């Protein structure tokens, strides 16, 4: 009787049952594939067709890459090693990598100088790209352009020092007059910096040769991927602030400033970049006195910066137009002048909205630096189509060289894109 009563009492569990793993078809790769690749018959058909195409591409390229030859002195020697089998001749990269990276005229004993400048560039960009770092590191960012110029071009150290003095004088003039008028402070700062730069043209030649610590390298000796990086970084850095000025000028209440900016933007946007490069190469030199010449690198930087700044100005103008009118009214209610309102309230919000467009232009600008090869500047594509393929040892070799160019450009452009997405998430540009 007692045993029967004991078995009739219900069991009460004192702890929770461990969670069981979901069925294989309800989670994991199987569920992901079902939802994303085979959700409908049409999706399943497209997935299968895509897999077939990918298979044929990989079946042709993977053996070609894995069977590549890395040690050979010429294309004919590569073919002898391959003995009729399919394989890449990557030996051209191992033999000609200095020309692909630095050009064929840059002194080999000075390769450490642009390499050091590249490392310093990463350090200088860190406090700008990642704003959680201490603001004191911006001093490195401000000094980097002058140090990089001295490392890459060499010559007397007084040239970058006097250029730095010019920028400091220009900033002091801007800070003194900007509270009275933004235009007066901005253009006054530019004028002061230009005066110091002009005077440096007379001061630098008077310095003793002993002040030259690095051997001088002319701009015509620059080349390879180094030239693409220099043009990309320099032009993007200059075009963003110039684009901001043009965007603000286009919205100015002063008719003269407004129409100058409008005409500049519309004219530049209506002209192909390659046309501007030909102007920089041929026609721009006629605007200077006969006894003075401006370096081709500087002329190209001017034209590419003008081209990209016009597009960036339109992107930033769209960001300014997207802000509600209440933001401008709030700045007026706080008693802020034009420069303070733009610096503290309007521009930070407009630039946040404009991040995707600015990054898109920066990526396109970096890829467009390859157009300088048409005006006899030996960037990485100019090196491939010129000295390398013109040599009898590697004549007829294309895929390996252009694949290398694609990889190095993809690494930089993809890095810029990923940083843009990270920055958008960090700043919450979608206002969620």
C-alpha cells in the first residue's frame, strides 16, 4: 500500500533542463544555405549556375597560379621550366619588383626613404582616422607632409622647414582675423603662407651646400606604385578642404563668391580628367614666366585636386542641404558667427552625411591616378606598359603584371571602403 502511494506522487524537478541544440535543418550552415541560396526555385537555379561558373574559373586559374614559376631570368626561361604545362611566370615580379614599386630611375640605395615615408604615413593617419587616440598625436600628422617631402625628394632640410613656417604664419593670420570675417581670415592666411613660400625661393638657394643631408632626387625619377600612392594621398588630402570651401562658397550670400564657385565646379565637372592632365602637361607651363618652370608632379597634383574637389564640393553641398533649417536657426540663437556655426554645428553633421560620397570619390580618385601614364609619368601601369614589357626578356607577358597591379590597388581601395563602413557605424550616420 505504501509502495503504491509512493509511486503516485508527481516528481518535481528542482533545476532547469539544459537547452538542446536546434535541429540541423533549423540552424547553422544548412539553414543559412536554405534561406539565402535555395529559398525559391529561381534562387536555387541561380545558385547552381553561379557555382558552375565559379568552378570553371577556379579550375582554370588555381592550377595556373599554383604551378607558377618564381625563379627565372626571362619569359623564355619560364617556358622552358614549365615544359608546355600551364603556369604563371611570377618571376617577373621577383626580378622587377623595385621598378613596379619605385620606378626605374629612383636610386636603389635610397629605397629606404620612401619606405620610411610610407610607414610614417600610417602613423600620421592614425589620429585622423581613429579619433579615440590622443589629440596630441595630431602634431605628427601636421609634421608628416614636410618630413615625407624631405625623405622622398631629398635636398636641403631648410626647404620643408621654411614651408612649415609658411603654414604656421598662415594659420596665425587666419586665427587672428577669422572672428571678424571668415573670408578675410581664410584668404589672409593663404596670402601670408604664399608670401613666406615665395620668399623661401630666395632663401633656400642661398643656404650652404653643407645643409643638404639627403641626396636630391628630381620628380622625373619618381615612378611605380610609389607615384600612385603619392598622388592619391596628396590629392585627397588637398581636395577635401578645398571641396568644403567650394561647397560653402556655392551657398554664399555674396554673388561674386557664389558665381565663381558655381562656374568652377560646373566647368571642372564637365571636363574629363584626362583632358586636365594634358593641360597640366602641356599648357599649364605657358602660364608661368619663360625663365621659371613648375614641376610636372606639382602641375598634375593641381589638376587632380581641382578635379576631385569639384565633385567633393557637390557631395558636401548635398550634406548641407540635407540638414534641417532648424540647425542653422539654432546656431543663430546661440549667438555664433558664421565661422563658429559652420565649425561647431553645421559642418560636423554635413560631413557625417557625406561620408559615403566622399569615400566613393576618394576611391575613384586613387584609381584614376593611373591616367598619368598617358602624359609620360611612369606610375605602376606606365612601368608595366613601358620599360618592363618593352624589354626583350619579358615582352609578351601581361597577366602576371596586371594581376599584381590589380591586387595592390584592391588592397588599398578595399581598406578605404572598410574604414568608411566602420566610420559610418561609429558615427551612426543613419540617425538610428
